[in-house]
C-alpha cells in the first residue's frame, strides 16, 4: 500500500464575510483508491474526518458537482481560485446541519494530481474479499 498525506489550510465559512482558518490533512491510500479522507483539525485534540470520493473532488474544481451530503464547486474570492466544499449530515443530537469549507484550488489540484499518478483513473481496484472480511468481523 502506498499513501499520500498533505497538510493544507482550509477556511470554515461562517457566513458571507467571516472565515475561520483550519489545518486540514488530506490522506489518500492506494488500498482505498476511490476515496480521499479529509481530516479537519479543530483543536489539537479535536478533529473530524470525512471521506470524499476522489473523482468528485477533482470534478468539483471545474464545475459544481455532488448531491446529498457532499457538494464541491469552484469559486473565486478576491481573485483567488478556491474549491468550495459543502458537507451536510446528521449530528449526535439528531439535527441536520451543514458546514462549508474553502480550499485553495491549486493546492487541492496538486494533491489530486499526485493521487492520479499513484492510481490512474480506470485502474482503481478494490479487494472485495478483504472488504467483506472486515465487515463480517465487525458484526
């Protein structure tokens, strides 16, 4: 298994004018070639990880894509190219919510390009037997 891990800075968009910078780690592993894990580090000991489809992130750099709990689209802020990542889901309290993040597009594109060098499009493979064994072991 090969992997990539990149630290990037994203902004949590509070509203149209307020943004909070976050340290974010992007992780790609060849044994899960369709996914990128995005770990948002809120504090030193508090983080949240989302798994996002690699191709969805890539396509979202050029046009709005996604539905349901993950949407990605290009945007420009003060002449700076960004990717807007909107995540929605149900919290522990049972309430639905959403969070919007923005990432510097060239940094995200560079990371994705390196994932496609590791596993080119169309060459993704998943070990179904290992996957089923993991699921059965959980039960």
